[in-house]
């Protein structure tokens, strides 16, 4: 099964707006979230791509150390 992620931004501003299985809905949402500063994109993923991606996390200690 394919999934479509509507994304926007770049670098530290890159974010996922939504994920849907309906391509037409993803395209419409991307158009709706596109503005004069940035374009929303539709990224296509296979189900296995999403399920087996590495998960990352960042932990901060009270002293500000990153682990």
C-alpha cells in the first residue's frame, strides 16, 4: 500500500503536515498549504518504507548534555 506525506519547509523547518493513503487528497492539501513563502510537497512512500525506517530520538540531560 502507498502512503502520501504532505511536507513543507527545509532544514530545521522541515515538517510533515499529514499522511494519507489518498493521493488526490494529498495533492489538494499540498495546494492548500502552499503559500508565497514556501511550497508544500507530496512525498510517496510504500508501506514497508514507513514500517522499517530507523527511529531517532534525542535526550537532553538537566545539564544540557545530548545523548
